[in-house]
C-alpha cells in the first residue's frame, strides 16, 4: 500500500515537473519571439533612418548644384524644388522628401532685433514685429484670446535679452504665475513649436499662423525671397509693404515669371504698380536669392516609417546641416 502511495506521489511530482518545464519552455519561446521581433524592428528602423540620411545627401547635392548653376537666383523652377513629396521606390520600401525655402516665410527670430527709427516715422519699429502684427491682423477668423498687438509684443519679449515687458507683451512674471510655471527663453526660437509657449498662441491660433512663419536657427535674418514665396503666402508681402493690399500682393506673385524675377527692380516695379508706398524703407527685406532651406523626409522600410526634418545652410559653395529633428514636423 505504501509502495503504491509512493509511486502515485512520484508520478504527481513528475507530472508537475513536466508541466513546469512546458510552461518555462513556452515562456522562453514567447520571450525569444519578442526579442527577435524587437531586433527586427530596430534593424528596420535603422535602415529607414539610413534611407532618410540618403535623402538628406541628395538634397544637399541638389542645392549645391543649383547654387553652382545659378548663384544669384533661387526660384521654384530649379531642381531642388521639383518632385517634392513624390515617393521613390527603394529596396523593401519607399523614400520621399520635400525641400522648402526658409526665406519664403517670416523668420520669427527676426523679431529679436532692436526696434530702430525708420525714415519718415516718429516711432521706432522692428520690421519683423510689424510684419507679424499685420499678419495676425489679416488672418481671417483668428481664434485669439489676446489682441494681435499683445501677441506680437509677447513674441518680442520671449526673444529679447531682458526681462522688461515691452508695451502689452509678457515677460517672466506672466509665465511664472501660471499653474505650471516656466521662464521666457530670452533667446532665439529653436523651433516654431516653441511659439506655443508664448502668451496668446493657443492651438487654434497656431494652426492659422504656422503656414506663414518659420525659424532660422540663431539668425535674425529677414530677407524674403520673392521668387519662392508661395502664392498662398501673399499676405506676407502685404504685411511688410505699406499700401500693398492682399489682392495687390496676390497679383504681384501671380504675374511672377516662371523662373522668377531676374532682379529686384523687376519685382518692385510690379509692387509699385499695385499702389505700394514707402518702398525704399523696406527694400532690404526682400531678395531673389536664398541660403536657408528645410528638408522634410519620409522613409518607409518593411512597413516601418521614419520621419526627419533637416535645416540646411548654403554658403560659399558648401551646404551645412544646422539642425535635425526626428519624427513629427518642425
């Protein structure tokens, strides 16, 4: 009887050990499959990343070649501006990229310059501040909680080096009193997304404003390329030039030659015909050349997607990378 009981207990123990071994084997197999899939995903992600870097090199070559072929003019008929966003097939995936001109939008960092006295004006002004204010005033149905002047002043306060509130703007005391306090940058914008931190720029306002503004890293440059400015951004022209209505600005851009204006005189001739005033005061704010570009790349490999934004600077025959951002849009 005791022998049978011992045999029964031994059988139970054996079955328990077999079941435990089976459970461990299943668990190890599942973990192995997860590790294999993770390793595969990392490799695919890395390959998509290298595809994006390849697109970056192609963009650099395109800009270099454009600058070599036509060093005095940048326009939308050149190779850098062609085939934007069209997927290009690569091994096990696709690759697409779009190059845009960072001088075809309002550089927010230009608001950092000190206001200066303009000819024929009793007040000190900052052209970029004036342009942003006019831009905000001319955007239809802007869902703002603050006045346009307060918003433009707040951008200037965010960028300037001091902590003194400029007119109706906002400095550190405003942001430190919030539920989640933070300080002003008192320095250049690194990205347009940083504008969301400035007083008055709620998500709905951002959606309206972002198509017309951009950020050139560590640069106060305000030189709008009239050859690459999109027709939809005619509001930037009317914001910078006194007496030029939105419809007049649209007429100027629609009459632009296919390969752009050959010189600034041709552009200002068109502007004057549309009733522009005090053009001499803003002549330095426009150009037919560009040195700053943005590349937005989408790479797909084995159903994994990789996004990258690269800011590029062309100077003296070289193109350097100013910044990279992985994922999202800058």
